[in-house]
């Protein structure tokens, strides 16, 4: 699959129009939890890459509907922050997947991973609204270090990326711009979350750190990136 086709598919999956959840309400889907919903959805629709991407996209949509109701009761400052996080973090998550796709030379599994970015953002917002239950935390310094490591890994992959994608599009240049966007996201986020509690801030930093670490997730788990020939 070319980088251009991958980008087009992700664009379709990130649409915010209503999603058919079958016989379930958004509240029921979220109450199941992500893993259980994936099982339910793939049992009905199969376990293909497209079906898994559909499950992730549907979960993100359901969670957004549920969160929208809860956000309405939050202070105006939080509502504004939630709006900003949804746009910026969704973009950053997709760009992280683009970088991972470039480093690995492709790989269809990046499609469901990318489709799950919106759900990741909604889980973050839900955690911020119930800070006593926050379990995922990271410091600002660790997020910054993860971004530096990501950029170093990307620079080391320049030749490979240019060999993976000879179709004329500057995939490496786009990946560099994506990495800069993620780094900028951290810098823009810091002043916006100063008023949050320590637990809430560290949950946000965890999400940004996760963007950077997502880039090499397959290398860490399998010893190699998700090259198209491996799937």
C-alpha cells in the first residue's frame, strides 16, 4: 500500500459523522470497554484489518458521544481545553502513525491503529474528568525525552524511507514535519494545562509520550517495524 492510499484511508476513518453501532447505544459500547467491544464487533464483522479499523472508529465515536454529555457540565475553561485537545491530539496521533508507517516501509496494521486515535483522545478526556481514577502518568521530561528519541530514530531511517517510497512523494520530509508537529504539541500543551492537577497534567504528558513511542511499537514488540512484507 502506498503512503498516499494509506493517508486517504485514514482520512475516511477520521470522519465525525454518526456511526452505526448496531443494536448498542454509545453508553453500552463504552461500558463494555475497548477490548470487549473489539471482540463483539469482530465476531459480527470478521477480524480483517478493515473490520478492526471499523471497530476502533466506532468505539471512538461512541466515546465522543458519551463524553460530549459529560463535558457540558464541566467549567467553560475545561470545555475549551477539551475542544483543543480533540483537534490537536487527534492530529498528533495520526501523524505519529504516519511516521511509524514511513519508518516501517508500510504495513496495513497501521490502519486500525490510526483508526483508534480518536478513541485514545476520548479516553484521555474521560480520565481528565475523573482524575481520582487516573492510572497512566508520565512527566513532562519523559515526554520530551521520548520525542527526542523518536526524532533520532526517524533521522536514522532516512535512507530506508527513501528506498521504501520511491514514488515521488517526499515521505521522509513529511515525516520530519509530522515529528515537528508532535514536538510543538508538547510545547503548546504545557501552558494550557497549568491549571490542572498534577495527576491530570501527568495523564496528558503520558498521551504525548505515547505518540512518540507509538512510532516504534513494532520494533519494541517484535524486533522489527511493520514492513508491508511482514503482514
